[in-house]
């Protein structure tokens, strides 16, 4: 799996997302849009930024730059959700994947080689635990 895909799992608030989906998977009444709204809350940005800072040992400058990217990512996805009230789930999935891939490329560009290795190790651990990109858990719904 590419480093871009690896950062995708990290930058997309993997920990919070997986917990949300595990809790909500049994509730078919909760739709995609509501789940996305919950996952992309601003509190999750702060939590993810703290986790990334600790795990990857981000410098203060990297942390500041990653924060800008995560907040822009959040705002872009929020605008997508708000601006397309009748959009299909597939449309939202495709757009979110595209937005996320762009964000992950930008985050990767900020990381050192050592940090990229850590990201790859984290992704391998997540795969072993049976976790994938959070949006993939929405497939077949």
C-alpha cells in the first residue's frame, strides 16, 4: 500500500472513525451524511493532531502545517456535505476519497523519511487489526 494510502488512514481520524462506525454499524437508521457529520467534527481534528504529533514526533512547524491541512480538509468535506444535500452516497464517497488523497499527499510532503516509515508501520498494524480507511466501512450500505 502506498504511503499516500497510509497517511489517508491516519489523517482521516482513524481512531475516532472506527469507534463511531463500530457503534453505529448496527443502527441502519443512521445515514451516511449523519455519520460523516459526526466523524468530521472539529474535536476530532484536535484529537488526531495530538495523536499524530505524539506518534510521529512532529516538530512544532510540522504540527502547525498539518493542523492547517486537517482543518482545510474538514472544511472542504463539510462544504461538500452541506452543499450537496441530495447527493448520492457514491458521489460523496468518491469526492471524499479525492479530497482525502489530496490532503494525504500534502501531509506526506511535510514528513521526514523516518516519519514516513512510522506511517507505514502504523498502516501495517491497522491492516493486521482489520481496519481500513474509514470510508471503506461505508461500502455496501
